[in-house]
C-alpha cells in the first residue's frame, strides 16, 4: 500500500508544548492527568531532568555558508524523517481515549518511530496494522518465560523492527498521587474520581465510544471476567521481579531484529549491554517516575557518550519538552531522542489531531534551531556544543 502524503497539521493556537499541556489539563480528569504528570516521591528527579537539560548551551556559527538543513536520521537500517520518536507510556487510553492509535498513525505518517508499551491500551497487532509494521515494541519482562516468548513471537509476526526491553522497573515507583487517586495496584474507582469524570464530558464521551481501557496486548493471558482486585493481583504476579543479563541472553537469541535496552544509565550496564550484543540503549529514568535520588538523564548521557558512543547506539528520553531540548541532547552525543508526555498532552488537547500537531511543533522548533546554529545535518550538532 502506498504511504499517504503528510498533510501539515500545525495549529498556531498551540505553538508550544505548554499550550497543549494547559488545554489537556482542562479536558482530562484529574486522576488521569496526574498519572501522566507525576514523578515519584517528591518529584525531585522529574524536575531535575528538565532543569539540567536546559542548562546545556549551544553555539551559533552565523558567518558560515549555510546550504539548507536535513533532519533525516538513519537508525537500525531505516531512515527517519526527524531525530525524535514517541516514548512508550502505559495505560495511554486512560489519559486520552484511543491515544495509542492516534499517536501511532501520526508517527507512521511522519516517518518517526512510535514505541508501544506492553501495558498500553492497544495491542501489538492493532498498532502494527496502523503503522504497517513500523512501530517498535517495548517489553515489560513477565515473570513467566512462556509469556515472554509468546509476546516476542507476536512482535516478530507483526514485523516490529525494534524490540525495546525495559530494565528500570525492578519495583514499581512510589507515586503518592497515584496512591491517593486509586491508581495503585489494585486500582479502585472512588466517588471523587467519578465526580472528576462527570466534570470532563468530552473525555467521558470519547471513553464510552472507545470502550473502557484495558491492557490489550495482555488480554490473551488474562483469565476472563477479572474484577478490579483480581486485575491488580494478576499484574503484580505477572510483572514482579528484576531483569538481569541472564534474562536478556535468551531474548537476544530469540529476537532477530534490533534489540534496545531502555533505562540504562550506568557505565556498568552499558558495558553489559554491549557484551550481550544489544544494538542500542535508551538513557532513561522512566520520566523521573522510578527513583527520585537518581541523576538526570542528560547527566547520564554526558557520562556515557565519551566511552561508549562509538560502540553502541545511545538514545535518550525523559525531560525533553521542545525542539531546543532535542538539539541539546543531540549536541551532547545522543543519536536519537524520545518523548512521552508531550505527545500525550497533544492527544489530550486536540484529540485525533494531537499527534500530528505535536510532531509538527517539534519539527518547526528544531528547524528554527538548526537554522539559527547554521547546523545542516543532525550529525553536526556536537560541533555546536559549548
């Protein structure tokens, strides 16, 4: 099937991610918005991700001859139209109905990667259909190897080009907002939450139309007719325990495509990834949602690139909110960048148009930065790092 032509979808009423965030907050029930927004404990690392990234400065070179710019980026044998993609987020359909499908469609049309989480609300097969096999898949390693192997086989059958193994959830982050809002395991729906839903009629209407969100990829492994308490028990039993090198080895043997570890922040883990034959890492602290005492992802990236940048693809997510942030990460040595919350703000603010618009925002902003710096290619960004 011939790929449809991308139609510009930039809405000048929302030129910045903060504009989308403000509108999304008005349209999404508080418990769902706080699930998206929150970090862990006191949100220290959530803030650190953004503040320390914004301290990275770039140097323009105004008098150089400028021959135009090219955002295209080759990664794992595919040339993407921009150096950024959409991070995996669990329970996306809770934040905004059908948002995995909205974002996967937009990513495919703009030729950037979309990563589906194991615990998102659309299935591997549905997202593969919408993206014609271009979407990546993130694996939460289940307790049972049989389930792991079956999920990997499904991802391979769906032609996912990249398998992303999540390594930074040996335990679930301590998230006070989610506990107060009943979104811990087992989840519960309180009267307060129901009143919040009543105050967001568009969200409620769209949710009724889309259906109650659930873990679509995991549906074949769940017993029928689980109540809320049983669902919590199933999730805790299915995804309790840490992943280590011995658990990655059989995945590397089984998976024939590109293999990426997400959540790597240390030199020790990077060396282990290289020794295992992993193709890339995403430097990430889960958006500040796992460990409040950790360092920002930009600091981790800056520590890893000098030693390992020529041995393995090093990517980054967590804390990026703008085109300049993308540029800062690329200048610091990342070969690619990912963002999660900004795209969910887009879906929450503009519904079906949100994915297209958010991608356009980042493209417009990054283009302006490249023109200002006199940076013609993505690979030239490190030349502008101060």
